[in-house]
C-alpha cells in the first residue's frame, strides 16, 4: 500500500502541475509565448484523476482501521471525522466543478475559462494542504506554508511541462523568457521561504534530521536544487545568448531537462512525505533511516547528533561530483540527448549526497 500511496502522490502533483501550467499559459497573450496546443482531453483527465489520487491516503487510513470496525464504517468515520477525510470531501467537490467547467466549455482559449480553472485548481491544492502533516502541527502556518509550497512548484513545473511538450514552435521565445524568468525566480523564492517554515514545524534540527527517512528526503530534495538552478540559469542566460546569435537554435530540450529535474523533486517529495516527521520524536534505533544505515551502522540513542570529519572518501566523491558537473556542461555545448544530461545531473547529485554521508560522524 505504501508504494501505491507514493505513486498516487507523485501523479497527484503532476496533475496539479499540468492544470496550473495550462491555465496560466492560456492567460498569457500569444505574443509573449510560443504557439501551444493543449489537448482538452489532457485537462479533463487531469481533473478527473485529482480526487482519485488524493483518495489513496484516505483509503490507506481506512484499511488500517477496517479490521476493528469494518470497511464501510471505517470509511464513513474517516470521511466525516478525520481531517484527511473531510479535506478529501472538498477535494472531490472542487474536482467535480472543475470537471464540469472543462467538459462544458466550448473554447479553452477564453480568458474566463482559464481564470476559473486556475482558481479551482489552487482551491483544490488548498484542500491538500489542509490535510498535510504540517497542518496537524500548526493549523495556520502549516496550511499556508504547504499551500504556498505546492502552488509555487506546481506553477513552475506546470509551465515548463506544458511549454516543453505542447509548444508547436519556439516563436517569441525571448518574450516568453522575459516574463517566465521572473515567475521562476518568484516560485523559487516562495518555495524556499515556505520550505523553511515547513522545516521549522516538522523537524527539530535540519542536519540531525538526516538520521531519519524524512530528513533524508529533505536532503535529497535540496541537493536536486543544485542542478535545477544550473538549468534555470542555462535557460535564462545561455539560451538567450544562443537565440540572439542563431534564430534556428531550439531551446525546448533544455526546458524539458529542467522539467525532468523538478519532477524528480516531486517524486522524492511523494516518497518521503509519507514518513512521520521527526518533530518531537525521541531518537531510537528503529526510526533510523535504512539509507543512512548503508553508510553508518550501529546503535543510536537519544542525544546523538551529527558531526562532520573530512576523509579520503569525501574528497574522492567531491572530485567525482566536479567531474559529472563538468560533463553536464559539456553535454550542453555538444547538444547531447536530454536523457544523458538528466542522468549526468542525477549522478552529480548522488556524488554530492555520498560525499556528505561519508563525511558524517555520530557524536
């Protein structure tokens, strides 16, 4: 069931991104973006799947208590008394309205359609934030932070995905970059600030949280920000330079790579968001992350903290990370496949992660 929950949450975030990116791009005048053709069927399928994927965590809790109360009684209790259940009720309601809007509208090019669609999409995102771990710890700061976090990333990923896969050409690309660069910076800042608020709620210490699975997920997400920022700079500066010198240069592949990395961050979020946050939990051996144990085994007790000691292995992984970063840069100049560039970026992150893990000592 855990695997199903992880997959469902990853696809839920993807649906939010498709909807948010589509509605925002439909609001942008055509002279400020490439020509795009967003299939209405895609919007409809994404809207239909929202309550389906959002229901999986509800089902997980229902099945957990069903042996004692029965399936239907458990489902009734979860949907009417549990926060995750009542939040899903509103998710379903908002999704039904969104489905009707997409189904009944004749033209997706009308601004009223895009405005209503965007409002409904972000309203449904709010219902997901309402049922998050952070909202349980602090109903106000938790909900607002989680809403801003998911909204900002959905906008960023959504625009990249829609432009990357549904643009018919790269006409008006410089005009597109002129406003999208500002949007991406705004989303990045909003993601960082809301993430800091969430971390303050969910964990007692960032580095010490690496001992548990939740903290491992945070670390991996943050390390993927390194290649993400790199490709954002490539799309913001290198692509502008190339287009000013060569009108035939196709910038879309590099938008796709940036989208792949953001989707990888989405996947990591889905995997580790199901783990219990370490806020207030005593440190015991049974909650230590299995990934952390690959690098450090032994007995862990309350009061243990993480320190750092430089060694040969950490230097080795550092130089490996530099090598892969150099290969990423080379792949851009050699116009390599976007899959190769993405894999090299992943290897770069793995090396940085391994460098940190082998440098860690338990005190």
